[in-house]
């Protein structure tokens, strides 16, 4: 049952997840068997087993330092890489006695980025007390007879997206569409809302970078708001077509990658180059869809970083409508709670293969890299995402179709 209320995204996540379908179970089982590697055996000790045989599970090496102290190491998929050491593992008490252990979590040649959280069921998570000593996370945990997970953020895996997308498609006018397959054979899916009369497209992508969970949470709330059957949505969807690719890097998600896809490529440095199957599938969709009168008018790309920030194209860049992003973010600022800071950051990154830069150069449109802080309050992420969806729909409806079409000024033609 898809919850489209105004309650927290995290609650949506939990509730949706608690209604698994057999297909999801089948996917989970298949992935479970795929992911079981020899490295998990290396993490089995006399009294405790650290398991990573689940989607997004990630620990590469384990060491017993003393009777009750263990050191766990996460290594990046390849280098060079942005230092975002992801970790996710299940702690299994092999003793019939309860025991207290201390766990040291290290990222290879990287400072910790993600603060430890624990979960019994993999759905409801809570923060764990920790210390940082010499760039390693130190935690003490009590092992009882029930297994539990420890991870850097809430785990949002491919099975979640499959379930969530199916439910959303069933309960809204959005259609679930297979875009293609990843390198390791996982489906890359899209949620599409379109009618032949509509010519203007909004494009939304997410999860280019696997561990960026707060961006994923924002996308989930944003999209649910777009799909809610209210007057605003009805008006919006009767003028605009929408293409959503919530999880562009399913291999990276399954493998617990720090940033890249399974080929070791940063997808958000591949736009325009299109050397990777994931970006190639979006390129193929763009080329197939944007024909005749069909055109892209705006795009959003959801990520996470140290702080909440909205990377925009400058208003004087060759994009239409010129001040669209600036104006929308002002409206978002007015509509969100005062404890949230809407921080716009206009800029360009020519030739670097970044999504928003590619769209600006190729289609002369605004797009925004929507970044949520790693530690931003989850209720706030939901509030901001829902408000962002509402204000964006209003803003886009207020712009005349021809204002979205870029017209070079005479000086640009010199
Ligand atoms: Zn990112």
C-alpha cells in the first residue's frame, strides 16, 4: 500500500517495504546468492560473524584484534574515487551467550563519511553512538540472540525500488517502463507519465552515486508528491510529460560501491561522452523521445553531500527560461520552514560529463543537482522534497511554453 500522506518519507519507506511481493522476494534471493563471496567467510570468527551477503552489503576485510574487538575495512571499487567509504553488514552472534563487542570500521585511505546506524529488520534504522579515533569509526554493541544490521545510512536497495515503482505505477497514472539492463543484468526502470498532446518534458534521475541515500529519500518523497492525485498534479500532468529514472546505478547499489558503476566509472562524469550502458540508455531515450515538437524543459538530479545545496546553471547561461531556477528556489525558500536553508549555487562545469551541464549545453534548459546533506534530518528531507515538488509544479505551470524555448540574443550570435 503506497502511503501518499504528508508523513515522513522514512515512514513511507518502512510501510511500503513491509508489504513485499513474491517477485521482490525472488529478486532478493537471486541477489543474495550472487553476492555471497569468499570475503564474507573471512569475516566469520569463533563468536561472531559479520555477513555482507545481501544487496548493498559491504565490508572487504575483517580482523580480530582481541577477544572482543574486531576491525572491519571497506575498500573502494577502484581509484581514483571520491572518498565515501560505504559499509553495511549483518552482525550474527554465534555464541549462545550475550556478549559485548567493539567494532572498528575503516575506509581504505579515506576519512569516515557516513555515521553508523543499526536496524533489526533492515527497514527501521536508528543512530548508533560512536567515536572517531584516527579516522576510524569505533562502536560498542551488545550481541544478543537476534541478528542486526549496521550500515552507514538506511539501506535502500534494488528490491526496494522494484517494489516502490510497481506500487506507485499501480496507484497513479505513471507507467513503469523498462529502460534497459545494467552490465550485471539488473533492470534499469523508469516511471513515465505522458500523453501524446503534451510536448514538454520534466526529467528526473537518481542514485547515480550508490551511497547517497539522503538524495534517494528526497527523490522518493518528491516523486510521490508528483504522483499524488490532487488538483495541482492533475493540472501539471495535463500539460507536462514526466520521465523518472529513480535508480540509474543498480549494480553500484547492489555491490555497495562508494561511487561508481560496476565498470568503475563515475556516471555523473559520463554525460555527453556516453561510454557507460547506464547513461547510454538515457541518451537513447532522449534521442527517441525528443523528436518533432517534443522537448525537455527542466531536469533534476538527486544526490547527497556534506550539506543541503542546489547546484544550478547561472541565469545568464544559454538556457531558458533564464531565471527559472533562481525564481523557483526563491519560492522554495518562502514555502519551507525557517530551519531549512535553501542554498542555491550557480555554476558551470564544462567538459566534465556532469548531467546538468550536458543538458544545458545540449538542450539549452535549466537543471539542478539537488543535494541533501548526509546527516540532514529525515523529516526535513521529506518536508523539503514535498514542498519542492509543489512549488516546482506551480512554477512550471506559470511559464508559457515559448518561454521554455531558448532564443539566443543578438550578441550571442556574433
Ligand atoms: Zn552524487
